[in-house]
């Protein structure tokens, strides 16, 4: 313990002359994550280099400081996603520091994380939400897709998968045929989440049926073509035909929604937003929705619930003046 933090807790924790926050940042695998955490930490503490932050400074942070910081971010017009990311970065640092304890001498670096459970304390941060579909609109959109062509079948399969799993755009386009499997009697796909984390996602029976129909329509099979990307580009020019281009997805959903008579500004993320929102509306618990959406931070899931509750229990409903 003494080797970890120096001769006492008023000193900067270091190993091999490295500042304790530098060690925390090194624990992050992704370069992008390290850069984002470094910036978030420096912004909060108002320093140009994390080496200027001492353990004593870390200890002095309380809920008042945190709430004031969030209010400041809100006044700057930052989105709720950005604010939650910054809070998550700082909370991660405090959680990491709380791991280092000396049970023999009853010593610890810090006693609590002022950023924990902050989603219950911080003000509601409004931002322009991604548009989503109601259940009836999803059915309307799905029924409008003509599956007589390979492209139409691909589009219906892809959207059916997206609306029932809430997987992200990058996860969709990177699915390979070999990622389709069965675990304990459940049809699943294996996906690579943000940060390179592997995850298993359950497939609904109608979606699995569409996937198998699409694979067959493209003259492929699971054992022979297991290394193929599931969703092909089907480009008439033959360019990037092996995998669906990410830029095609937004165009595809806009074209399909327009044909279905749905007058909303939709994008690929709208499918994920729709899936999460409908799961909440149907009564799924916040824990199940968090797992379903693969949210790293529960506060992200809470934003969806707040948006729905704001509509359900609106103060304006009490004003019967017309």
C-alpha cells in the first residue's frame, strides 16, 4: 500500500514516478477513451495537466461542486449525452481510487465517490432528442417493405433486427454469418460493442426467420459462408458489394419511412431509440432495459425513462381550462 501511494496520503500516489491519474488513464484500453477522460478530468479541476491534481484536491470535491459543474455545462448548451460522459469519466476516476485500501491499517485514499448516483441529483438537461417511432408506426414501416427483391428482403431483415435488439449501426454492419448461433436453445447473434466488448444478443423468432431467408436468397449458407458479412451492399456497380456501406443506412431508412407515409426525420439511431423507448413503455425494468441497450452508465437509460415520465405525468394535464 505504501508503495502505491507514497509515504502518506497527502502525497501524490505514484508507481515508477507516474502520477496516479496517469496510471488511471493507462488502465483504459482505447486511445480515444484515454484522451476523452484526460480532457474531462482537466476541465473539471481547471488544470492544464493532470499532474497538477493532488489527492487532497480530489478529496475536497463534494456534491455541491458536482452539481455546480453540471449546471455550468447545461448553461453552455452541451447535450445530455456529453454531460453524462463527462460525469462518467470523473466517476470512473473516483471509483478507481476507492479500490486502493489498506485493511491492515484501516486506511483508504478516499471514502466516497461524489459523482455516484448523480443522475438523481443533477438537473434535467434538455436537448434535441432523436426522433423515434410508435409501435403502430414500426408495424406500418415494416409492412411497407417489399421483400420480392434481395435488397427489400435485406432492408426488412436489417430493420427487424434493429427494432428488436437496439443494436448500434456499427454493430449491425459488422455482423458476420458466423456470428449467428444458438445458446441454450436461444437463437442469438454475437456482436462487438463499443470499446471492443463482445456481447450476445437474443434474436426474436420472426427476425431469425428473416435472416435465414435472406441468407438463402443471397445463395449462401452458415457453414460455407461463415466469414461473409451478413448484410451485403448489393451495389449495381459491384463496389463494396461484400458489406453494406454505413452511409447507405441513413438513406435507406429515410426512403423506407417516406414510402410508408411516416413524416419524421429518421436516421439509423432512430431504430435504437425506438427499441429502447418501446421496451420501457411495455414495462421492462430499468435494469433489463440497461442490459438490452448495453448502456455502460445507468444514467443514460434514465434519460429515456425521464422523457417518457415527463409525458405521462405532465403538469399541464392538471390545467383543464379549455
